[in-house]
C-alpha cells in the first residue's frame, strides 16, 4: 500500500489540539467486522490518519508562541507521500485503570521526520523522532494509543503481528 501523491490536507489543529493528516480509508481496506487476536475483538478505526503532532507537542509549540500558520507554511513544500512497511505491531497501555490496545502498521513517510527536524531547528524544540504509522484496529478506546515518538513506541509495543491478519480479504 502506498500513496505517492498524498496532498497535505491541512485542517489545522484538531479539537483535541493535535495535528492530523487524514488519509483516504480506501488506502487500507479494513475488516469491517474487526479482527480477533488472542481471543480479543479489535474494532476497525473509524478513520485513518497520521498524527503529525500530538496534543502535547502542539501545546509545547503554542507555549513557545508558534503560530499554527507557520506550521503549515513549513509543511507545504514537503512531499507527504507514504508507503506501508511489512511491519505491524500490537501496542498496549493502561489508561484510567483499563487496558487499551491498538494494532498498527508502520509506514515510511520521510516528510514527517523532515518537518519535525525543521520545526526543531526553527523553534528550538525537540519533538523526538516520529514513528509514522496507521492505527487500523483498537480495543478499549476507539481513538487508539498516542505514539508521540520512538521512545514511546518502544515502551508501548507488545508484539509484532501478521500483516495478513490486518487486511480485508
């Protein structure tokens, strides 16, 4: 799966404060009935997106006085294409006393790393190395699990899963 001509659909910061790049759900057909893994039922994600900035990262930039329009101007020249890797993961975390899990597929999206590097240099902030991915299925919270950077990914990952089990047939 890939999208060579993904345009930056800029809707500004989401209501929750993060910055999302919406992707056409046809880019990755999901099993509408969800998937079973270890006897647990994971629901398909309602929409697909790549989180460019988490709420906390956007708040950090806002606290530095960064205008959201500057974020867009720095992002627009980049090529926001992506390609799915043959790498899927099960993530797990505790939230409000309950376990939340997500099934994700890693993607290559060089623009995300380039953009964060540009933001870091321009505004003097370390946003961490991104882990571009698509959350395909969730358990316990339909929004999934925030993965702001590589360190968080390492802490959240539970196990590698079969790509075949995540695709609609």
